[in-house]
């Protein structure tokens, strides 16, 4: 996995608290609804993070449907585990989505929200999902659309680049790197998937606390590490500039657009 996926230390809690309610929960609800409509018998989630999607899945699926939630970073899963009670049929397991520790055909549905962008070998991750899905199983995943359709990200990237013009942090390029559809579609086909459907989901979201959201955009991901590696600036300065930018961009009501791409693909048997 890429070092940009190192969500450790204080990052998981900040990510969950300051960014989760603003940019993740609505898409998690949509992912859970789409997964539930498939009537899964055994569901795998990769890049589960702090369990935002996992919680939504558990609330939508029948209680007897087991969920296996994985993430490369166990500190993220530590936050996720706190959201569940004993007996809720959710198993958390640290795992690399490019090398899954499960047998062939172990699941009939797999989901992943905003994880694909961080995988160094996306093709291998698709092959692994194909391997652990039953023939005819479904893979649902989402990725962020480009900065052009997510202006909060364009603003954040612009601020940090302006602070370090000669050596800008590049983290905020990574989560938005999968906006082009054709490369992912071709990788899915090569991995053995068919019946590929891509849909756009656009939201208008109110930022309830601009300062908290700006804090999350720096401290809730490895961007803070990139800033600290470049001596001479406290990350709080970046937070303040982003908060000011968000207020100018979205006005007193702090309403911003969000846009993602949802993929659905069916596991085709190797001889199919």
C-alpha cells in the first residue's frame, strides 16, 4: 500500500469526527442501500476505515447476514469497532485489499467506499475481489469525481500548494485520481468482471461547522504529515486559510456540492 494511506496516530479519530458527517455519511447510506438491494448472504467490505459504511450496512442488512470489514490500517478499525455491540455479526480484520486472506468464492457481495484511489496496484485489487467473490457475485465501489466537481478539495489543494509552491504536498491529488472512468472499467474487465454500470451521485451538503471541517481536511488524513515534513509552517495555518476559503466559496449557509462515481460490476466465471 502507498504511504499516503497511512491513517494512524490521531488521524483516524479526526477523520471520523470532523470529515465523516460532512463528506462520507450520505454516500455510506447510498452504498448500504445498494448493497442491501442485492440480498447478500455474506458481505465483504474493503478499506472499511472507521466503519462509517460498515455501520450503515449493518443497519440496512438482515441481522443474520455476516459482514467482514477489512482495512490495511488497524488504527482505523479501532474506531470502527467502537460503533458496534457484541453479537452484531460484524468481523473486523486488518487486510491488504491487494492480497486478501480469504478463500475463493467466500462472498457474494463486496463493497468499497473511497478506497480504490489509495491502492498502488488497482488491477491486483480487482483480481483479488474477483477471486473471493462467488461467480455472479457483485462488486460495488465508489470513487470521488474530480476536483472540478468537488470544490472543497480543489480549494484545499490550492491552499497547500500556495503555502509550498516549490515542493507542494500532493496528498489531495490522490483521493481524486480515479475520476476518469475508462481506466477503471478496463481494469475491471481484465480482472474478469462484466455488467459494469457507472453512475454519478451529486449532493449539496451543508457544512455544519466550517472550522471543524477545515481541521479535518488537514488533520484527518496524511496531509498533516506532508506539511510537517516541510519545515517552517504549523498545520494550523493551513487550517485557518482553508476555513477562510470555505466561507468565501460557499457563503453564510456553507452549502457545497459533492460528486462521486458509483460502480457496480458482476463477477464473471473464468470460463464465462
